[in-house]
């Protein structure tokens, strides 16, 4: 099942984050809990983990992009 992942709020005052690094590229499989990408906020860097086993399908936000909370970052097949 294809699912669009959106940037979630990881801190109370977080409104946006910078995509620092993608750990998976389109076509690559991943396991639940593996990091998909890393974000940087004003206060912290954090890896965002896969919600379940799947495959990366498409990436919308490139490394260095600033993304607002709730915006799409990628599509995965779970």
C-alpha cells in the first residue's frame, strides 16, 4: 500500500525543519524502525524512522530543503 509520509512535529514549537540526509533512496527496501531521513530543527537533529517494513518510492524534499510541518516528504510502499 502506497503511503505519503509528512513531516511530523517533533517538538512543541517546531514549525519547520531542514532535511539533512536521506538514508534510503527510491527503490531501496527498509525495515520497521530503520532511519529513513534526518531532520534539523532549531534545537535538535533527529532521525525519522520507518513506521513499518517497506520500500522507498519517491522523495519530495531534497537534502537542504526546509519543510514545514505537515508537508509531504516522501512516498513509501508499506
